[in-house]
C-alpha cells in the first residue's frame, strides 16, 4: 500500500539509518564512567543539559531579545 505516510516512514528510516552509520564511523566510543542516571554517566548527563547544542545561535537570539526590548522600552 503506497501512501504518503508509508513514504514518509520509509524516508525517515533511511535518514535514521544513515545518521547512525555516520556516527558509528566518525569516532570510537568513549569509555563510560559509573552510571549516574538511567544509562548515562556524569559526562553524558552534563552534556544533555548543554543548551548550546540545541541552540548554536544563542548569542544571536540573545542580541535580538535585547534589541527588541530596547525598542519596546517605555520611559
């Protein structure tokens, strides 16, 4: 059955597969320390809270917030 949903699912599976293949060849796995939470060691847990990974343009966003605030400032 060829539907838009099956096509998107197949495309998504291909993207995930290629991403996993790229990650597995890029660097050897690091040695894990003692588990702190679920299956993460302290370094992985700290990295999960690093917002710069999720918003690499954070400085640009902060500057835009500041300039927008200056424009809306009421004396």
